C-alpha cells in the first residue's frame, strides 16, 4: 500500500503506454491550463452577451473568466439530476459553459438544448473525465479539459472544436510554474521509493508551482506536450473507474454522518468518490480525520458568500458539506480497503454521531 492517498501526482514512467493508442482529438490546442484556454477562447469569440456558468463550479475559474465577459449562473448541482436547463436563460450571442460534473452527467440533455438554441455557443468542460465517450463524440462547438487533475502531468489544458472551428493558440511562453511542479513530481517519486527526500520541500515546490501556473494562457510545458500522446490514457481511466466503483461498493452499507453520492449512469467513470456530510463542521472533521491517516481529500469547490459566488444557496450549501475521496489510478485494492476502513472508523466514532 502507498504511504499516502491523494495529494499531487508524482512522475511515474509506468503511466506511459507499452503501445500508445491515443484518445486525443485529431486537432487541438494545448495550453498550460484549462482556465487559460477558456479565457483565450472567450477573447476570440468576443461574445456580445453573457457567459452562463454552472452554479456548482470552481469559483476561482469563474472569477478569472469574468474578466473577459460578464457572467451569470444557472443551476447544476452534484445530486445526480444534471443541469436544471430551465434555469439556463441564454440568448443568441451568449456563451454557455457546460460541464460533465464529476464525470456523472449525460450528453443527451445538452445535445437537445443545443439543437433548440443554435444562436448560443456552448463550450463543454470535460476536466473530470477528459476522454469519456461524451468528450470524444461531443456535438458542442468547443470543448476544453484541464488535464493535471486526472493525469500525472505538471500542467495542461486541452482545447478542441468538435465542429472543426478555428481555435486560438496559447499566448506567450511556458509558465515557470510547470517546471516547479515537475521538480516536485520527481522528488515525490523518489520519496515514495523511500529515498531521503524532504516532503516539506517538494510540497513547497508544488504549492509555488501551482500558484505560478494558475490561469496561465501560455503553452503547455515541453514534458506535457511530449508525454501526453504517449500516456496510457485508457488504462489510467479504467484504473480510476475500478477504484471509484470499488470504494462506492465498499461504503454502500456505511455512513451516518455522511452519505456517498451516486456513481452516475451506466458506463459513467466517476471522478473519484464524493461524500456529502451532514454539516460543514462534520465535513471539516472528516477532512482532518482522513489527513491524519495519510488520505488527502480535496474540496470541490468552496463558495465564499463574501466574494465571487454563484448566488445559488443550495449549491453553496452543498459546497460547504462535500469532499472528494481521491481513489485515483495510483491506488491498488489494498489502498481502497484502507480508505474504506478509515471512513468506517469515522462513521462509527462518537464525534461523528
């Protein structure tokens, strides 16, 4: 078993396929970040209207995009019901950002909506499952995916047009953040192998690199551009799916202070496993409990009512109570069992009652 579960990826040559079979689009642009790709695309489109953003979304990205076009919100919650398209009041000339939230949504509602609204430009965000059947057979004008959330790469934002439309290219030079993150990935790999490497040192490099990288509109790093076509994309995706479904199954009879969100429709590859807690203090207690056992669970996504937020009280409430258990391709069966046991111990502890 691994000494820790989650946190940033390390560099692992085993992620390269023995016989590469690329799932990449035939034509694409590769940016340092998905946010940078979206910003650059919006400037090319120069929409006369507004950008419609899902209410359960990364507020940092939404804030960055608001610098290019006025934004408004429609309801999309992580409750298995998909986007509430009746709340999407887009007009011709507007742009809509659609997402496959946690890899659990379906394309059919969006395909029907686009047919009914030909004057609205839809950009799909496939960051939670960049190589799903939906992403590869998209009918949207544009699609984007941030890659460093699902692949062992220091950076990467994929932009393509299923309609074959013209795409903007990256602006400027590579972000220095990618180089810092790559050094951190290499050091973390050595640490996982038992070498005398300071975890504090590579964590500091990761954090500095991520801060420098955020929102970069430059090209992806040389490593990402070179390695991406060589990765075992199908194998990494299948391993993540196995682990997510195995943990969902293992937790089916557990809970109490939290419940497991559904894995999505048949054939869906969920982005890790989401737990919805009874309250924000319970969620924060569970985060600390997991971290105390070397399991580092991210939160998707905090909404600060004093800053940029969706205005959707239900979305903000869910954001305050949700966490993501990071059982990705790095985990083996023993790791998944350990995570289930640690979660089970919290569910039965007096403090969680």
